């Protein structure tokens, strides 16, 4: 499952169950890193390329698809919704069409807490209204709804994993986030600690105890485990559903800065900036469904472990 760690890049994993999760990765490499998946067959292509998908499905007898391929930056999606609807919606539907044609009936989909928008209450249960406040969240909510219709019409069963804030790095130190440009909070705070270049905190006037946004950070190792469990549950007959993948505990931007200072022993320089469009004040998961139907419980997601593994990865890479 090595490549799963690279969950936020544009790629898709295919599984052939009879050979114990033999995988093929389909990736346009716009964000992905082939060196992160040694020994795994990589097919380079785009989801919009129907011919490439048809060839891939006809050459292989897949049991399931893990669909990670997506643009995933909230702020960028507000500035450039066209990119998000084309890549996340049109690309995803092209993949579903190929699955239907090939008779592949199981999908684990990377959804997002962004489908909830500004929730009425926290922690957020899966039954909360989907009211996204960004094109990114809208694209994920649309795709989840499409999956419901593909189940009704074609019997395609899916689990939409609503990721809260994926963070941390592989404890071995071999894999971690590598984005260009980097936009995520924890890597940027670590970079500020390493370089002395201040990070901008996006807003300190939110209705939270310290005025900065609160998020529920989930370690990538736990996130990867949720995919394996979702795949198993689908094989055992789980019906189409959506599941929150978070810890149930939130941390503010300032608490993240303090945690990095503690782990690194360095000062994190920061400046206060304005709000980033599309950012809800608080996103924290209610996680009962993941425990009940997948048997999933996060084991690596204390803030200390998240920050420690991320620090190890980023301080090594610099
Ligand atoms: N954030 C920030 N400064 C940055 C990047 C992020 O204050 O340079 C905040 C952002 O507003 C959000 C939180 O950190 O409240 C997490 O943002 P990130 O982009 O990591 O993940 P997202 O919540 O967008 O999925």
C-alpha cells in the first residue's frame, strides 16, 4: 500500500483481489511522484482520456477502484472553479463510465470534509446537510451524489471517505508531502521553523477561542488504513455510504504553530493575515460511523505524532 500515502495527488489505484491487492496506478503525474511507488505498475494518463481508460480496463480484470484523482486546494478552487469542475467532476465521471462499461462495481472515493461547508454544529455527523462553500467542496459533494445514482442504475457500490485534514508522514521517514507550491498548514509551519520565513495565519477573527480556524488533523497512516478497511467492507457486501475520516478533536492554527515549536525546539515566525475565501471556521468529525461499519479507529493521529513524523520528513528533505 506504499503509494496510498501519496493520497492527495492525481492518481487512481486499481485492485485485483484474487492476487491480494495487486495494484495498478493510473496517474497523470501532474502532482504525483513515481519514486514513491517503487515496484508498483504505473500507467501514465489522464482521466479525460477515454481511450486510455478503456485500454486499461480491457487489459486488466479489476475488482475495485480507489479514486484519489483530484485537484484539492480550496483557495485555488474559488479563483478557478472551471479547473475544479473539469478535473474533479468531468474526470471522475469519465472514470465511472469506464467502470460501468468494464463491469467493475466497487469504488473507494476520496471525498472531503469540505462537502459540509459551514456546519450547523460540531462534531459533524455524516447526516449533516451538504452545503459546500467552495467549488472544491461542491465538486466532491456532486461526485458523492453521482455515486448514489450509479449505484441505483448500475449496482456500483462505493464508500466515500470524507477526509478531514490529512497530515503527518510515514513513520519510516521515507514518504511524506511534497507539493509545489506547498499550501498546507503543517508543512508551511515547519518550513517557517526551518527557514525563519514567516507563515501567514489566515484570519484571527473567527468565532473560535483564539480566533483562528480549527481543523481535525488525521495522520496519513490512519487514512491509508481506512481505505483498506473500506475496500474489505465493500467486498463483504457493504452498501454505498459516506464515512467521516477524522479524530473528533480539533486544533486551531495557533495550536499547530505551538505544537511545531514544541517538537522542533524552534520559534515559528508568523504574521496575521486576512481570511482565506472558502475556509469554514471549524471542521471536526463525528467518527462513530467509521468505527461501527469499517472497524476503523485512528492509532497514529495524536497531534504530537502527526507533527513529529512531518517534522522528521520535512527537516530531512531540506
Ligand atoms: N492556513 C493558514 N495559513 C496558511 C495555510 C493554511 O492559516 O498558510 C490555515 C487555513 O486557513 C485552514 C488551516 O490552516 O484554516 C488548514 O489549511 P490547509 O490548507 O492545510 O487545509 P484545508 O483546511 O484547506 O483542507
